[in-house]
């Protein structure tokens, strides 16, 4: 299994020594972004993808280990997500 992991801070939306939380925008609507250097990848809550009607591409089934040593199944992949923050545009 590949080593995909999501820190407990990121899972719970909390802050810690290795996290930064800021306001960003997807299609001119605000979202809270949490950058956590203890996580291995970028993760998006499924409710956000559904709200913005982002196309979710089926992905090979894999699980992500979260900070409490449990695993969560990945629902799919959102490609080329554009977010804007502090005058910068990011494509994830």
C-alpha cells in the first residue's frame, strides 16, 4: 500500500505547529484551507466537491491513514482544482 496519510490536525480541522489555516476562494465562494505539512497529499472533503459540482474522477481504490491510525477510503480524484488565495491562483 502506498503511504498516503492525513494528519489528525487536518482531519479535525485543528491547528498545530505544522499547520496554516487561511481563507481561499473557489469560483468566488470562500472556503477555509488548512495546509498541514504532516499530511502526504491534498485532500478535499466530499461535501465541498459536491457543493461546487466538481467532477470526481474514479480513482483506483486506496485508503488514507488518518492521524488516529484509522483508515478512510478515497472516493475519487478532483483534477485541476483552481483556488485563489491572497492574490495568487493555485491549480491543485
